[in-house]
C-alpha cells in the first residue's frame, strides 16, 4: 500500500503525517479517512480548488489530469507545476510527499 507523507501544515497537521491508502484511492479520500480534514468545498466533484495540493515526490505516478482539473487549477492559490486537486489525483503503487498550501480560495473559510 502506498504511503502519503504530508508535510507540516499549521492547521491540518502541524507535525506532518504519514498515512497509507490503497491504490485507486484519491489523495483527498486518503487524507480524510486518516483524520486530516483537508478542505473539499465541492464535496470532491472537481468543481472548486479548495483541495489543491502540491505533490513534492511521486507526481508522475498519479493518473493523468483531465481537462476540467487543469482548467480549475489555474484558479488555485500557490499553483505550481506539480499541483493537483487532491479529489482527482488517484494513487498508484508509489509513495508520495504532499504539501497542503497555506491558503485556499475558500472565501467562506477565510472570512472574506
């Protein structure tokens, strides 16, 4: 089973974390199932960018991005070449290192 190492995030996992999830699981599902409450305002339907993550290691092992995800990522805060929507990034057999960006565009959460 692949391991996802989550780099420290001040709100979701201050000490960082490592979780295991079976191949075929999305990064978002794996985090939520392991009590890392990553935002997912659209309920994982690829309609927002609140679950944006940066895949620091293992990016090439994930499924290919579909056009809808690519279009949405353009709106994500802190976009990098190895960014993915965690609700669309499906695990293979390779371990990952993932960073949850400090901010998202969830205006309700940010109290804008």
